[in-house]
């Protein structure tokens, strides 16, 4: 085999290898960007859950203190799918990593 043929084959194999590596890196970067976007959404979820938790404690306090201890009529929602926490809980689809 001639030297030029060997050099051409070597150059072609190098180009193919670099192309495969660049495709793999592109896929990896896309996956990393997706993970980073999910991670940046977590503080928003934590803030939302904090608000929902406070609202739930207010509901529980109205039930226990107002209704049970003070004998007042309970006017808040009893159906767990009607309150903000229940609506969130029954509609939330966690990421597959969870």
C-alpha cells in the first residue's frame, strides 16, 4: 500500500473519530442543559411548597382551634382536592429521576 493511501486512510479515520466525538459531546451537553434547567426549577418548587404548607397549617388550625376548641362552624374546604395543597398534590408529576 502506498504511503499516500495510508495517510489518507489515517486522516479519514481521524475525521470520523472526531465527528463521532463531537456528536457524543453534543448529546451530553444537551442532557446537562436539561438537568441544569430542572435544578434551577427546584427553588421555585420549594417556595411554592412553603406557601402551600403554611396555608395547610392555617387550615388545620382553623379546624382544631376554631371548630373543635371554640365550637365555631368550619367554613373551609373539606375535600382534599379543593384546597391549594390538594390541587398541587394531585396534579404534580414528579420528574422521572424522583
